[in-house]
């Protein structure tokens, strides 16, 4: 059994030492050469990378690779991992592929329907036209598409490993749909790079449709992240500068601008350390404090990493109170750290649950924070 996993990339990265993983520069037709094999040779659509994202690499594999039994795709930062949190080896893939038709990511569980979530962030016409084309070209797939698009699950990342014949079958189905959709909709040339990648986003969902209709036996596994996105690192550096200047309003404007350009910036795959969410909490806390006429958190602490540790600790303590498992150390944290009552209220407010439960949780935390210990005389 011969296997090759293509690591899609658009930038230089530290390649895994296992020869199983082969770098593939996607969109190379429109970018400086990184020194890796690219998707701009042979039968290819490399120049459409701005609309298809890593799918230009998937197309290239479909049309140009014929020397392996099994193929797969991953990303320069994202890899399918085993139960120990390690990148799969060739031997592990071989063992799994004797029992499963296809290996991919665990399904993402959504708060709302896939269609509603797509509409909130992308051009809904592209998704609806995809459904229309499926109904015309592949009517047997349309009932599953209609049911799943209104459901609350999807795959993500366009990461899969399967036999080359199955890979080719999926690619043939996928691109026959997208090439027809492309003829019928106006591709938004004026949009930013994130929103242009409409086919790359829809394909994540279509993999679920395809495996469902074909009744494939699928192994779903976790995704491991190697390092942090450059965009995430740069945003944290900018926020750290605003925090150092004690400029909560500037930090808020910076964050909202980044979020408008990259709606995925707070997703786990982008914010792997959780520090952007913590930064958002710092900004929100400072805003509420100022609206209440209080000195904001940045007047008491303005070092980025110290703030991250402080709010991570606050959230941990809040979760302990929520579950009724608070400790003496948690109470000491509330009393000793430079946190206002407002900061505690904000931490409780971002939890899920009813407003009544959040209010009761806040009351318990504040009572412990301000309780005066009575001394007794012997």
C-alpha cells in the first residue's frame, strides 16, 4: 500500500520529517516561488486559487498524481492526529485504511444551521446556486444536501485521506458542480482575500454530503495545529502595543477591523492559544468599566502576557464557581488579583446559561471576594 499526503501551503514552513508528507505550493501561478513543487503544472487551475483556496491543490492531485494507491491532503499548520496528539504515521494510516473508506476531521457542531452560518459570513447566492446545480446534475444527492445544509454539522479544512479512485471520484463530482456554479454567479473580485475563497468554504460542507450519500465508512479524527498563523501573531502584537499604551479604545478598533477582514480570527484553528478571545474579554471589560465611570483594567495592568494570565485565571475560577467546585485558592485569587467587580461580572456574563444563573454566580463570587473574615477570641 503506497500513501502520500500532500501538505498544502502558500508560505514557507517547517516540513514534517516523515517523507509521507509532500509539500505542495497552492496558487503558485500567482505567487512568488517558495521552492516547493506547485499546483501550476500539467492539468491545473492554480490561477483560480483566490476563489478555490487549497482546492487548486486538490484539483492538481486529481489530475496529475497516479503513482500511489492512497492520497491525502493536509495544511502546513494543520494535520490529522492520532489519539496521542501525534501526526499520523504511514503505518497508522495503513492500519486505518484497511478498516475505513476515508479519514477526515471530526465534524464541527454548529450553533445554528450551516446555511444560516454561511449567510452570516459569505455570499449566500453561491451556496444556494450550489444546491441548484446539485439538484440538476446529481438529483440523488439533493435531498441530503437540503437536509444537511439546514442541519448543524460540517467538516472543515478540506483534509481527507482515501484511496486514489475514491479521491478521483470525489474530485470529479466536486469540480463538475463548482465549474457550473462559477458560470452562473458573479465572482466578487472586489472582496477581500478571505471572502473570495467561496468554493474553498463550501467544499468543506460538500464533503459531508458526498460521504453521506455514498454511505462511506469514515474515520473522523482530531486536527493538530503546528504553530500559530502569522496573521494571528501580528494581531496579538498590535493589541499588545495598544495595551501597553493603555488605549482600550484603540485596541477595540484594531480588533474589530481585523474581525471584519477575517471573520475566522476567533475560531480555534486560528486562535490556538485562546489569547485573542482573552484580549477581546480585556477590551470588553475595559469598556464596561469606563461606561460605569470606573478606572479601566489597563490602568492597573498593561502588560499583554500578564493580562492573558490574569484573565485566563479569572475564567478558570469562574468555571469552578459555575460547577460548585470553587476552592480556597479561587477565593484568594478573587481577593488578591487587581480585578474589579465589573471584570467578574463580565466573566460570568460570557458563560452560557440563563441570566438568572449568571446573576447568582456573580453574587456568589462577589460575596466571597468582599467577605470580611470574623476573628474570634479565645
